[in-house]
């Protein structure tokens, strides 16, 4: 008689596409919401997705109205799904990412913030914001990313990608 406990989740129903979809969607929504909450009282809301589009278009993105806001939103979700895909693929090689989703997700979220702030943004046409201790920067950046970017991705991979 087999005395091994059965896993809480049927591992045969795991799906890479579900893990990436739900992780990327949750990450994209939560990260955008944190930016809107953090900066919404300081700038017009349309400027937040326009600032993402400025990575491609430079300062002209702020003159593009709704079109560049839509572009920025689309780019934001491309990045979110890219982060989810990266986590999923890496989790196939590093069991820790699957087995400890809370710790791994928090760590991954901070890694995503650092990569975006120190690699992606400097290589783009966007204006580089300095590191800051202001509440908006902290909420949308180093404090928000672990819980609003990394954690939803890790939990989606844990739930759907096993």
C-alpha cells in the first residue's frame, strides 16, 4: 500500500499557458494599479501609460494622447507576460521557484524592478527617474514589485504550472 500523500493539486493538469497567462495578467493589472495609485494624484492618469510608451517614442509619447496611452498599456502587458514567461521557464530548471512560491516570488519581483530600473529603462528612450525615497516611487517600485509583480507570477506558476 502506497503511504505517500497525494499532491493537493493534480499535477497532470498543469499548463504553461495558464501559468503564464494568469501570472502575466495579474502582474500587469496590479503593477499598473500601483502606478496609477502612487502617481495619480501628482500627474494626469494618461501620463502613466504614456511614460511606458516613451521607452519607444521618447518625449514625443507625451504629445500622442490616447494613442500613446494605449501603446504604453500594451507594452506594459508585453513586459508583464515576458516576466511571467521568464519565471515559468526558469522554474522548470530551478525547483525552488516552484516549491517556495512566496519567497521566490518576492525575490523575483525585486529582481524585475532592478532589471527594469537599471537595464531596460537606461537602454530605452524613456527619461531615467533617479532612485528615490518618495512614497510614489517606493510603492510603484522597490516595495511594490515584490508583492504586485513577483508574487502573483510565482503563485500562478505554482498553481497552474506544476
